[in-house]
C-alpha cells in the first residue's frame, strides 16, 4: 500500500489531547504530521499511532489495548492555486450578448487534481471546496474617438446545469479614446463553496458607445485559491 505524508491541524473549537506516537513539523508552525493512505494499516501497529485515510479525508487513531482505529476530530490543512494569463491580447470585445474572455497561458497550476484548464475560457474544478476567485480584464479602444463602455462578469456552470451570471461580480469601465497605450482595467472577485465539476469563465461585452475595444496582452488574468 503506498503511503504519503499529510499535515493536519486540530480543531480549536474544543480541547484536544494528542497522545501516542506522532511527529510535528517545526518549519510549518508545529503542524502535526501523520502517515496517510487509502486503507487503514493492519498488523503490527502501535497503540496511539495516527493515520489519515484519503478515501474519506478523516484522521484515525489506534486505540490503546486493542486493534481498533477510532475516528478523530481534526481538519485537513490543504490548498491549491492556479494563475491564468492572457498573453496575446487583441480579442475584440463586442456588443451584448457577452463573449468569453480567452486566457491563453497557464502560469501556475499547483494541483491538477483540483483544477482543469486547457488554455481557452473554461476553468473546471475537479474537487468540491471553498474557493477565492479574482479576475482582471484590461481593455483598450483601438477605433473610435469617443467614450465606449465595457463590462465584465464571472459566470458559473454547476455540474450538469447551464451557465449563469454570479451575482455581484459584474464590473464596468469606460475607455475615453484610442491614444496608443491608453487603456483601463476591471477587476472582480468572489468567494464561494463549489461542487466537483463546477465550471467558471470570465465574460466581457460593450455596454455603450460604438468604439472598437480589444483585450490588452499580459494585463488580463485569473487567480484562484482552493481551500479544500
């Protein structure tokens, strides 16, 4: 049976007593370090030993005086992050209805069991958990001398359902002219509980005016932290 190491923290809502054979990680704030795997060990296991069962994400402690593993009240300390960038720019933002913003470069994906992104527009969460999402889209006007308004928002598609706007994530901007290098940025963010196979994307549209708007290279990005 393959065994890895998992770090856990004790739930501070009540007093806990940790006895038996265990190890702490001094470099990580004294975190309790225990073995982990997909099935509870059998055979020669010392009383008081701890084990993290990956099939149900729970910690167990070997009872004193018998062979039983008893579930313990602890929480997993884990997180993952992904950073996505639009490296080319030049995507035309048209009038309503909204258009997907394509992010062509994945700068970081710390855990591919959590995030799935194929450098297009859809980010899929492979695991349920709490997430913090922030996105920035920068826009410049390349044709037209008057004010043109733009908007962005986060859209979410729960597993098996269709896309809908996430309330509170719409942001607005106006770009005054098309002088070289003159652009504006919109940023939006949201924290919520997601389910496995939920999908999100960032959309944009012209909200008023008749100029031609495009995305700015290396000034559009999504940053997501998954907190398990």
